[in-house]
C-alpha cells in the first residue's frame, strides 16, 4: 500500500477523474476527460429525487481536440448528471476554449473565460489534468521527431526530479546540471 495504514474509517465520497489522449487519423489529437463524484449513501435531491449510493452526483465529459502546437481546435462538453437540472446549460460555453494554447497560463486563461457564472466548476477543474494528459500524450512523440538541441530543456526546473541540481538532470542533461561535481 503506498500510504501507511489509515485509522478506522468509512468511505463517504469518491471523485474519479480519467483522462486519455488519442492521436487522430487526421493528425490532430483528442484529449478526453471524465469526472464522476459518487457518495456511499443515499440522499434526496430536489431536482433528481433520491440519489442512490454509487449513482454519480456529477458525471461529465470533456473532449479537447488540439493540434501539434497544443492549440485547441474543437471542444465537446457534456454534463450527463449534475445536482441541478440547469447544470448541462454550461457545457456549450466551453467552446470558448477554441483558439487557446495549452501551456504556461492555461489554467488562468480557462478560469478567466469559464470561471464563475459562465462555466462549471467541475469541468473547469477537469481542464487541468487534461492539459497534463495532453503533454504526456504529445510531447514524447513530438520530441522523438525533432533533432536533439543543446537548448535549455523545457522540463528543467519544473519539478523535484528535474531540478537543475538533481541527479536526474545530471544524467539526462549534464550541460544544464548545477549541482556539485559537474557531470563529465
């Protein structure tokens, strides 16, 4: 078990987020996200009646079609289940993402366009892991097709493992290593 054994407890809420990346036959990429929130107990909802244990309170999908440069070309959003009958009405607003580039500032741009009353908190949250999924889907394939450059690696200093003084950087990009005993 990756975490230490927990104290005795009872499961109450589960959020499931699944993101997948696909290479399309037309050369574009589909990044699909799914979010579902479930409870371990039944409860009453004014708009849906009794929501049974395991029946999603929130269940939604988002597909972002992007190009090789991570520019959003098309968007499809669906709210299958929400706590209010009006919730699916926010899905068409996600077309505002067309033309944005996934990269630095992505989350800020999404929140600017779709945060608050024009969007859906849960679909907005889903765009973060979808951007990571896009990078994990496209970047390795794109990098393998480009000639090796001595430029600063894009991943340098983006996390603990890629810190400029880490042994990973010393191994992968010795010219950019800043720790002790320079790599040879």
